């Protein structure tokens, strides 16, 4: 088979990032699903890997055949029955179409109640269903837990190169272009994979040292080898508890296995040698609010505070009120915007109605060891919690925070949600009916990606806070992943 204008390529997506420590399981209702042509209308125009795949296929003259897409925000382990259903729906759609190849966007870090690599299960079933002759190419998140089972069941996989992720589209394009090379038999791909048993808890952004230096090593190593094709470095996200967890390197070469092994080992050895650089702490709330207070007195831009310990984008519930409690106590005059997951409080606000005053215990309903905030507030607005991202991170993708209540308590505006508040976007402020500039600080349940969408409108800073995505080594609860550094001294 050769690449031709009529080549039909099945496209699809299953996406969630699992935080093994979140006690709230991910259910069917947490997934937004699309089938058939609805996949194209939902994703073609978005700044995602799937958007990149679809647009690149069209540019190359191929026909994207939409199959199935299911996306949930990061969260707790997915119910086993939900995983079975999602995989079956994707495979049924793929099998019902006449196709020449498959290109998928997957996260790589999905776990169910009993399966530590859901993508490995999915890809092994897909391979079995379609046979060896149909090439499969996959675009993945940099935080994936990439197992041998995944590598063995695809022809090619490639991950984002940036964190925060600003190259989702390019990753989808790369997966698509390599698929074209495979279909045209221009390459005879061989791969090498190695996992390095440590957690990247800190300083894991790719534009800064030490990861910037690791990518420099990759450039140097790649230049030494004539048959180099591609290499991905997966900084597997640290809140997955899975056997064999670690930082993963996967490289592809054109028919040169010894070179693939050599390059993969060089990058893996480099990562291991600098593992201690990935342990550290963000500034505490004293330092963060001193900065917010100074900015407010000088009339400069608001401070966006990443709630590192309760980062919904790292799969936590989003129910921490620790930043709000600190601010109310020490900086009560600062105008702040604070998202909190609390369906019970939303129900109370809805029952009370707009304009009424409610007294309630807010937040901390899921995360163990956190304490609710005692709050008297005015119900300012009640919304459906749905709005599109305006900033560059996942621009155009809809946020669905469920039934939402906007509460005002003194200078603090609470955006109380009945789904985990994953938005880290200027749209969050707009959703309260106020401009971003009305606030002097904005709390976001994110520890990295908010920079992409809130800078330069805000001064972005991450705060060390407690919770299920805290980076403090003594908060880590891993069991299945052990031994792993720095939980264990290796
Ligand atoms: Zn990621």
C-alpha cells in the first residue's frame, strides 16, 4: 500500500490523566464523548494533538475518518467498567470503517481501578482487532506512563516536548507525518524504551534547567546517529501509583537497533544522574501573598497563584480552601478570585437564591486532612459552569465545571463548582461577570499550565500547598511504584 489521496485514516482520542490518590473515581459522566462526524466538529479547530492530526491529514491529501473521542479532566482512577466501555466503543467504530491506518491522541497516564496502563490495554486490544498490517501512530502527553505494552502494540508513538504543553498541535502533526512515512514504507522503524525509577516533583518545566539540558543532550546524541528518527522523554506525572513507574525514554531509529538502545541509554543515564534536581519546594503562602500585596499597592497586574497541592490538572478534587483561608486571615482587603469544588455548597446556594446570604462550610469534602472554611457569603450568581478556554492552553476547548455558584465574602469572590474546577484561564474571571483586572489575585487549580493562558496578563507564581498533588516528599503516598526515588533512597 502506498500513500494516496484517498488514504483513509481512522482518528480518535481517549484522554484522562489519573491521580491514583484521589478517592473520587472517574465515572462515565466525567467523560465528554463524541462519535463519528461529531469528533471532527469538536476537535478539528482546537489547539490539541487531535486537531493537529486532523488538519495535517487533510493537508497531506488523506481522509480523516472520525471514530470516537472521550475526554475527561484529570482525576481519580477510572472505573473498570467505564474503561471497558470506552475501549469497546473506539474499537467497534474503527472496525466498522474501511481504513488504511490509525492515528490517535491518548494521554498515556490513564489508570483504572485495576489496570495501571489503560492505554496499554487499549492498544493491545486494538492491535488484536485490526491485525499487524494496519499501522498505528499515537500522539501522547509528556506526563504519560509509557509501558512496553504500549510501545509493542503501535508502529510509532511520540510525546509533547514542552511542559507547560505548548506543542500539542505539533505532536499530533509529527504522529501523522510519521504514519505517512510508515504507510509509504519510507522507514523501517525500530524502537528502544527505558524507564528510570524516580519522580519529577519540581523543576520539571522543559524551558528551564535541568530538563533544558536533557533536551540539549538529546540534540547532541541525535546528531551522532545517522538513522535517528524521533525520541520522546516522558516526565511521567508523579501522582500515578503504578508498578514500574518512572521517567521514560522512547526512541525510534530507521533500522538501527543498536543506535536506538545507545541513544535511549544515554538520555536515561543523564536523567538518573540529575534525579536530585527534581526534588524541591515552591515558595510558601507568606512569600506569595507578600508579592500579591506589593503588586496591589503598586497597582500592577494581578497575581495568578497556582495551588500546587490541589492541582485539578494533576487529578485532584479541587476542594482545597487553604489559600482562601490564608488570604482572608492575613490579607482580607485583597480582591481575590478562588475556585472551589463543593457540590453541596452549590446546592445550598441554589436553594437560597441570588441575592441571599448563606452561611456554610466550604470545601475540603474529598481531600483527606484538609479542613472546610467557615464562610458567610452573598450568592451573586448561579451558572451552568460551561465556558470555552480563551487563553493559549487548550484554546477553544470547553470547560464544564457543572452547576456553579458565584459567592462573595468580603473581598473574596468564590467560584463554587459541582465538577472539579479544571479551568486555569482568563475565562474563569469572565465567568464571574468581572474582568480579570478587577482581581488582585486569582487562584488556579494548576501548578504549571496556567502560565500559558494567564501570562502576561498576570504575574504567575506557584505556591506550595497541602493536598493530593503536593510535591513535598513527605506527602507522597506511593506503594505500587516503589522502590522509587525520592520516596526511597536508591
Ligand atoms: Zn501533561
